[in-house]
C-alpha cells in the first residue's frame, strides 16, 4: 500500500493519480478524515498513558485514596479508548488498501487496455501463400493439442499438450530459465500454494475478493498461485536485506492457476486464456531508488525481447495506460506477439515496477544510511505457454507441418513437427 505520509503531504497528487486510474478521488479525503480521528484519539491515549506513568512514579509506599481513585479513572479511560483506536486503525487500513500505486509520470493516461500505446514493433509478420490456421486447428490436425478430451475430464479452459507439443513446451520453459541463469539470476521453483495472508500482502486484492479471483482451499488457508511472483515475492517477508546484496534477481518456473472470473465468453477458443498454465517469471528486489528500479525494469523487458527475437517471433512493446495498470504497479510494459491464425498481436508477456507498494505490506526492507527503508519490487513474465502457441502459428508450413526455432532444436531433438501419414 501507499505511504500514508504521501496522502497527508500531497493529497492532490494522489487524487489526480486515482482519477487517472479510474478510481474515486474522494478516497483520499476519506483516508485523511479517518487518519485525523485516529491521530487525535492516539494523542489522547498517549496523554492518558503519560499521566498513568507519572502517577506511578509519584506513589511512594502505599497509595492514598485520591491516588487510587485517579489511577482507576485513568485505567478505565485507557480501556475505553483502545477499542476506538483499533476500529479506526482497521478502517484506515481498509481504505488505504483500496488506493493503488501512483503511476509513473510517463505512463499514458487512459481508461482501459484500448488506450495502451505501442512503443515499437519488432520483426516481420510472416507472409503465407495459404490461409494460416490458429494453434487449435493446427494442434488437432497434428495430434499435439487436445481441448475436447480436457473438456470432458476437467471442463472448459483446459487443454492437453501432447507428443511433440509437450516436448516443445518443456524446451521453451527450460531455454528461458537457463538463459537467465547464465546471466547470473538465481533459479527458483517455488511452492504452488500460499497462505491467504501472504496473498493479501501482495496488494492485488483484498481478502474479501480473493476467492472470486483464485482457486483456494479455505479449510487449509491456502491459495493456488497465479504466478510465481505470489510465492517468490513473499520469500523475503519481514526481512532487512543487506543493501550490498541488492538487487536480488530470481528467475522462477511454476504452474499457474487462475479462475479467470468474469472472462467467460472471452477468448474461449483454443488455449489462450486457460485456468492452468506454465510460466517462467522474473522477480527482482532493488534499492529504493526510482532510477535504479526503472533501469531494472528495462533490463527485464530486454530479457523478454531477446527471448522473442531468439524464437523468431514478431512482437510489439506496449506501454500500459493508467486504467490498465494492476493495483501495485507504478508502470507496466506488455509484449504482444503476432498470431497469424488470429491475424492480430496478442499479449504474451508483461513487465512491471511496483516500487515499495508490495514491500510495505510484506515488511521487506533494506538499510540506507542507517535508516530502514522499504525495497522496490519488480516482476516480469519471461515466457508462458502462449509463446508455444505463437511458435505453432508463426512457423506453420503449407503442408501442415511446423518448423521449430533453431535455438530450441537441441532441446526438442527435432526440427519440425510433421503431419502423420
């Protein structure tokens, strides 16, 4: 969440940010109203406690009737004030968690993803002398994808990667992971489930809404992660990280689970929007300096671009507008890869700087000039199953076969997926 001092000292700045992010600016006034009440009663409680301590120091031996009466009165007043403080603090927290991170100055102002801005376009769109198919049609013809059996067994928004597609999937994931390990990143395979409180501290949803967004096991207080960020970012919860160790760079492989609540009827064909997928993700803990963390955000974006170029996939880099930013994000870039079977660019990766928004709830700090400060936290998708789908569509041939990008051929053991005779 945001530092409340930012709302106290620059309320108009936060109101403008809320308006640009399609949020209600009056949240700032509500926070400041509750904050004022809280600080007033807190001062009263501290004054009563000071009087109580002063009285204790004055008493020598057995207290007199007047001292007993005053002591009892002070004790009762402190007892009465405590529930008020607790309630106001809870009200303050409930309001603060509704306020998203402030967007960067260069984040485009817009209502939703339709207002995102294309920064650059890389690679040539493949030209076919035949009508290209989408990944599902190709996958069914080649017997490498199966959505129908998955629907019978698991329901909608699931699929099987079979035969060469299963091998290609593993090759893509391992290639991406090992690429960053060679650059010095720390590899991680994190837990696929976390406690509800750990999820809350990431700042994407309040506890009230978690079960509508994620799969969970309430009786065990566990939530299935929607990306490795959700179990890797809390890895340093309640720690003070030595600044000499920063930045800490993790590259993680994990299965991901999403209910996709509210998206029914959208992207229903194929395996583009599913309840389960694999992902390699980058997570970084950085010094609390915008120049430092924004530079690391660019480094992560460069890693994503390098991967797309090595796979030979055409793509666009897109700056997400204020209305499309997730709640913890200061800025976000998307990479949209070309899908010829759909004749459009579709999102395959994202890259975000969340500054200290998540670190504040997670209590992850570092020490700068003798003072504890919250670190900056960043996350980025290196690759998901969608890259496999993009490879299938972009490298299809007239005879129905699919060529494999050269960089993956050593890992797959084949250079082409051919139709069975």
